[in-house]
């Protein structure tokens, strides 16, 4: 069975060389980031864990052979709304975190006018739009399957992080910032996991139908997701190079979460894995 997984992964590489090239460039960039941040071993471990997780995902998927697919009825229209939502969400982030705009002292009427953009930052408008098109939650990936993969992914990530880079563990910081376990779970599962993985599954599936290229849609959606973090990071530390490298640094873990959704045909496992990502292996 392990040989079958290797053969499957190799066949996917051969079938989509452009995606493989983009992933390879990203991986090399991750190693470079690890090198300049004196965390080369951690960067290798990070990439290794992402591959081990993908191996577990493929092992499961080849045995389970889920037959359901993600339905896309109007690829052009839905892709257009997805990109529009992304741009409007980025607009809110720019205004909220721009060093040239004093958000705290912004006039109340201007804040009120900008607040609807939050519906695009958290993909609420995107969800409403798809429900108006009469999609059912199950057709959008909310399916009770693939949960068994949560355990090996978390275990592999946690153990590797503890062995290779215990100083990067983020559990204590998250608990402190969230005010305890309940706040941490709410922040992780709802604000991060649900909103970001719903954004990802919609982008992956709509762009795949539009481009007729699942791999390129997978990478492109995660690339957009990664750089949505840039405005806030730049506001915290206006070092453009580090913001760009930091955005690239989270692409592999985003790709793993997206691959988990794609292979299980369910967004729920990735929501949980993302929402409980307290290990910080990608932080260097």
C-alpha cells in the first residue's frame, strides 16, 4: 500500500508539472528562510511534516476512495465573486492596518461605512452568495468524513515540533491572548479554521472548474490566503521583506490543509486541524 501511495504521488507530479514547479520553488524558499533565520533544521522538519501529512492523507484516500465531488454550477460567476470577496477583504485589511490611517481615531461614520467589508474578510458574503445559488452545505464540503486523519496530522506535527523546535510552540501564547481554552478554541475553530478553510475550499473548487486545473487552483488559492495575512503583519513590523517571506512561509501548511479537504471531500477535518494548530512548527 505504501508503494501505491508513492506511485500515486509521482503520477500527480507528472500530470501537473507547473504546480510541482511552484511547490518546489516554495519549498526552496522555505529552506532559504530557515537558513537566514538560523532555523534550517526546523525548516527541513516543517517541510518533512507537511509531506508526511500528505502521505497519510493519500494513504487514507486511496483506501477509502470517496466518490463524492465538489459541485460547481457557474464557474465564471462563482470565481468572479470569490476574487471580488478576496479584494474587498484585502481592502478592509489595508484600511484597518495601514500605517497611514489612524483606525482608532477614524470618524465613526467612516468606520460604519467600512464595516460591511468585514462580510468579505470573513467569507460570510461568499457563503450567503452560494446559498442564494441554492447550494446545500454538503455540496460546499460540510460532510462527516475524513476525521480519522486529524489524529495522525496533529500527532506528527506536535511530536516533531517538540523534538525539533520546542521554543516555537504557540500553545501558551494562544491561551494568554484568547483568555483561556474556550477562547482559544473559538478563535482557532471559528475565526481561523472555519472562515479560512471555507475561503480555501470555495477558491480551490471554483478556480479548478474555471481553469480546468485542480493543482494550479489549489496552489493559487493558498497563495492568496497566505498574503491576506500581510497587512496585519506589516502593521506589527513594517519590514516588507520579512512580511513577504512570512507569507510564503505559511504556504506549505496551507497547502496541506487544502489537500486534506480535496482528498477527503470534506472541509471539516481541515477546519479542526487548522483550528487546533497550536504547534508553531511553521514559525521561524
